[in-house]
């Protein structure tokens, strides 16, 4: 903060308050124009390099997924698409049993996202609508603490609970432990607090109960938040690895992420072309969701630290 | 003031008490009953050279991934924040790896660094004449895992740094510029200090991420090897608990992790404040 004061010192204040510094006009000084064009060019070059470097692993993976096995070992590495696309994707599909895996991943991702939305809507409503009830803060903080803990921290007790309930290797184990969401509760609570109390009073006078008020008035107002939360939770669940690995034992309950491990571990010499085909299948759904709803995604990144 | 005090107190006290209570017990794997065993869980854990090694690996990994990741993302965020043509497109183009899963990242980086088929291996061979076998040398394997982790978090970090940069009033930079500060100096004297809350927040989030969310990456890429060189704490917990079925050891590790998260979370709330977190 001290730095701020120093920089904004007396000179700066005077200038910016009374007489904005004369900006060089575009056409006024040719030298400046050239300099600007040059720096624009350098920026573009730097950014393009950065984008290429960042994208390279995935793009190369996509290319390899179209090549025949022997193309992998060409020197120098071949950077153009090959002719084995169909064979690779078919092999990956067969080897990792992709069909059921994709179905499972979709089921658990959608179910978890919906479950989280419903539960956090209800919890947030309770916290915002019933302004005072006993132990409110305690409840709130408990929700916060419990669900800001990363999964690995509570994995042993949670797994033991699944054993006790007999849920191991079932959809219950893959979804229900994820249902409670601090992120969602916070998001909706914050939004509900901005709804003027007069609205709920009016609803009460008209004879609408709390639940009806939630469903008929607050729910339609929250659609944007619901969509954002759905997306974040879908991607989050789709990408889960550790929990499905532990809690499923049979082939039929595996998810797509584990399919990647199956492909990688399948052979002594990694068949990267087949593995990459599997990787592409696994990464496309979340990538589509994120790219289609990019702006919402950026906004909801701050929620994406979800545990 | 009061709410933040309450949160700090509760984040500090409740987890500590809870962790302490649980750490004094040993859960019997067959009956599921807890027995009071005092501090022996922790003693056993701290006495284990393997566990200490795992702590070291985690700290090195998380430290490298966080520092390197923040430096690169800040640089990229500065580039994208310039009035550059197509800035929005560049932003998206740098963001999307964040949507990929750790397992996907693991497989892709395994390919890129494959000892025989990997283009990076080939390029380095061309440049230096050395053919590296990344997955056999412990330090190299840890390096690859770190790079992959940095890469995956780029998008996340850039979004927050950009938000931080955009919140800096342009007047300040203009004033500094009028006072004759060079671009380099403007960065260190104006932008960097004003970014410190964001940086701190990201420091904590990246550390947590490195510690806890890279299991899939490591399981696909190295399985904690070679010779346990990438055996981070979560991976060891998985091995002890779910592969070797040593519940007592795994529970104690769970609790140790719990304490680490509690400390990081308290630091987060204490110094970065809740504003950055929930806004």
C-alpha cells in the first residue's frame, strides 16, 4: 500500500486531476506509429508462441490418435495426421470398453451436478430466508469446513462409510458423497440475500409457503447461477479419478478416466496411437461444455475450486 | 472484522480439536470400532523414513509447481492484458487446458516425453545429443510431473491474474509513466504490489491443488515411481490404504493431510480474506 502512495504522489495527482497527459495521437508522430506497430507485432508473436506451446501436447496427441503404430517411431517425429484414425478409435473403444464407461461417466456427472444444485438451493434458501434460527452460524460454518476439505483428506472415513452402507461399487458411492456443496450453497445464498425482503413478504401475504416461494419465484431468477453451477460440477465430476478408482471394483462400474489408465497399462510398449484415441474420447465432453459456455466458465472459475 | 475473526477461530480450532480427537484412536478394520491408542499413530508415521521422503517429494513438487506456475501465468496474463488485437481469442486459447482431467493430462504428457516416441525427447536429442529416459531418472520424472501440473493450472491462474490486473486503476500506471518509470519499473513498483492479494490467493490454491488434485496425473504418468521419486503424500496414502490395506497407517496420513489443509485454509482466510475467494 505504501508503494501506491509513492507512485500516485503529488505530481501524479496534479497531472491526472487537472490536465490529463497528452496522449500521442495516432497520426501525429510517424516514429511513434512505427514503434507501436512494432510492439504490437512483438506482442502478437509472443502470444502466438505461447498459445502454440500450450496447445502442443494436446494437438500432438490428437495427431497421434490418427496415426498407425509404426508412425510413432518415425524420425523426425511425424507431425501430420495419419491414416489409421478409425482403427485407433475402434481399438480404444474395444480395449477400454468405452461404451459403458461413457454411460457411467455421464450418469454420475449429471446426477452429481443435479444433486448438488438441489441440495445447495435448499440449504442456501434456509440460510437466507429464515433469517434467524438456532445454530445458524454453526450450521453454516460446518457446511463450509466440511466441504472445503479436499477429497483425499476425508477419503478413508468416507470409504469406510461406503463399506458400512454396502455401497461400494454402486452409483450411490459414485454420486452421493459428492452431493453436499459448499460452493453451491455460498453461490445461491449470496444471490438470495440480494433479493429484496419485500418480495418474500408479498409472497407470504399472498399465502405462498416458503417452498412455493423458492420454486416459483427464486428458482426462475436463479437460472443463470444454476447453469453455471451445473457446468462446473459436470466437468468436475467427469474428471474425477481417485474416488472412482477406489470405490468401484467391477468392470461395469468403471468411468472414462479409469479407462485411460486401463489403456496406458495395457501393453509393455505403450500404443500411444490407441491411448490417444481413448484420451480424445474422454476429454471431448468437458472441453465442449467449457468452450460452448466459455464466458460463464470464466466467471464460475472462482467457484471451480470446489472440493 | 468480527465475521472474519469468527471464521479464523473456527477454521483453526474446530479442525484441530477434531483432528486431535481422531488421531488418538485406532480404527479396527474388522469391527470398525475405535480404540484409544494415544499418539502412537503419529509416532509411527513420523518414524517412517518412507513417509518423510513422501513429505519431501510433495513439498518439492508443490513448491516448484506453484512458483513456476505463478511466474509463467503472470507473464502470460501481462501479455494478454495489453491492448493487443485478438486478446479475447488468446485468452481462450490459453485457458482451456484447465478443463482437462488429471488423467488426460498424464497420458498426454507421457506421450510428449516418451523416451522413444516423444517429440520433446527427440528435440532435446537434436539440440544436445543427449537422449533422456525421463521415466527412469527420478529427478527427470518429477520434472515432467511438475511441468504437466503447471500446464494444467495455467488457465486458472491467468484468469485470476487478469482480473487482478484489470482492477488496477490505469491512472496509477499513467502517473508512474509520466514520472519517468520504465515498463519494468512500473511492473515491480505498481502492478506487482497491487497484485499481492491475488498472488497470495493463487499461492494457496496452487499449493492445495498440487498436493491434492494431481493423483490422476501421477497414477497415469509414473505410479509414484521411479523408486518413489514422485510418491506424493496422496499417492502414498492411496498405496498404504487402498493397495496394501493398512487402514491404521492410512487414517493417520489422512489426519496429517487434514492438518496441512487446515493450516493453508487459515492462512488463506487470514491474509487473502474472503473477498477474493467468493467474489
